[in-house]
C-alpha cells in the first residue's frame, strides 16, 4: 500500500461524514431537532480523525516529503491544500461555537450550524477531489518507494500518538451508527 492509498481510504470515511453532515443540515433547515450527541460525534470526528490525524499526516509528513522530492510547498499544490486546511478549521470553529449555543438551548444557533457545516462540506468535497486528482498523483510519481515505506510507518505512529489505540475503529462505528440514522 502507498501512503496516498491510505489517505484515500481515510477520505472515504471523511466523505461519508460529509454526507451525514449534509443530511443533518437538511433536518435542521426543515425545523427538526438534531440529537446533540450526534453533533458532538460529528465535531469530534472532524477535529480528531479529519484534522488531527488525516491532515496531520499530510501537513507533517506527506507535504514535507513532497517538498524534499522537489515539489515546492509554497506556490505549489500542497500550499493550496494548507490554505484550505486552515479555511476548514475556521468552519469547524464556527460549527463548534454554534453547537455549544444549540446545546445551551438557543434554537437560533441552527442557521449557524448549517452555514458552517455546509461551508465545510463544500470545501472538503472539492479539496478531496484536488488531492486525489492532482496532489496524490504527484506524490506517487515523485516520492521514492523507500520514502513511501517510511511514510507508512510514520503514519502508523501518528495514528497511535494523535488518536490512540482503537480510536480509528471507534470512528468507523460512529460513521456506521450515524450513517444508519441519516443515510438510509
């Protein structure tokens, strides 16, 4: 397995969560309540699985390896991805703040949950397409096989240190549970 293949597998989980988020938005827009436990699970998935783990692997390991292989970060596709990661963090911050207000009983927080979730879903959908269609292909062509093996080992270390043992599987159970509720 190549590092980019592992990242694409993670994208599958992220894309599933994006579909769940879209359905949550539809529910809120129609005036229905959403379980705060579901919102908390979505937020934790985005913060820990998508950002700390997945984006962490890219930012701390893949992008520097690409730069070492001759693909500049600044002004290159990895630089664009870094900007988009930060834009996504802005949406997540707004999403988290709106969830806190929603949990405190402010029904007026629903539009802010929807606005930030929809912004995040739109950003990540096109972001993933660019990574898979452009960035990862460049990485596969330019990073040596030996360095790719090292990256896979380093990815495992990131999994252990940043999310902990069993957490990856826990997130997949969350995806299955929320998927069975929102995506039928």
